[in-house]
């Protein structure tokens, strides 16, 4: 049995994005905000998406012009998709850092199970009027919801990173002391 190339790339995406949660979990540190690692995420997106995109365009024999109607459409929809990806990464990063040690193991099943369901809903609402969704789709979405709960509840949870010994008092109060926090 030969596995189609798109399925292999989908498996690669699942592997990378599945490793994203545990990897970002290692970036948690009480000494800084969750947005310090997010800047690194942004730089990685710029490097890999921009350079990788240009290399892949060259490899595929594509032109580097975006002046045609098709090029403009690709740029606009690509920018919209990139914006959704970046906002999703921002939301995911915030979720991972604001909920404690269990967050990578809880958040990732919600994200990926939820993403599958959102994709299904969008497909249902954007398909032609004569196309009806199978009742099995709704059974599958309920199954995804149950799977999210089962996976999140039963995944072993890591301990939170320890606070640096000298920073305990500094992380307890905002900069400037308690007086500034009251104003």
C-alpha cells in the first residue's frame, strides 16, 4: 500500500505541531512573560515561511511576481491565513503559560480537536447548498469532543518549572513595589 504524499505531509505537520506543545512548555519560566518565547516563535515563522516559501517557489518553477490577479489573490489569502496562524499561536502561547504545569497536555488536545471541528463546520457552511453533511460528521465531532476530554485527562502532567531562588520576591510583586501596584 502506497501512502499518498499529502498524507505524509499531514503526518509531518501533526508530528511538528504535536511537538509544539511540549516544546513551548519548556520555554515556561516565571522570570519572564510568555511573550518572550512568542517573539522567538515569530522569528521562526519569518525565517521558515519566508525563506522556505521562496526556496519552494524556486524549486516548483513558480514566478516571484505577485502582480497578476492570481498572485494578488494568493498574497491576500496567504496573508489572511498567516494572520490567523499568528493569532492562533499568540492565543496558544498565552493559554500554555497562564494555566500551570498541566497546560501543554490539556491545551493541545483542545486546540487540535477543536481545529478539526472548526474545519468541518466551515466546510459544511461553505459547501454548495445541495451538499448535505452526513449524520456521521456530527457523531465524529462529538467523538472528537470526548477524545479531547479523555486525552487531556489521562495524559501525564509535568511539574512546573521552579522559580529561581533570588527572584522569588521580585516575581511576587510588580516592578516598582506594592505602592505602584496600588496606583
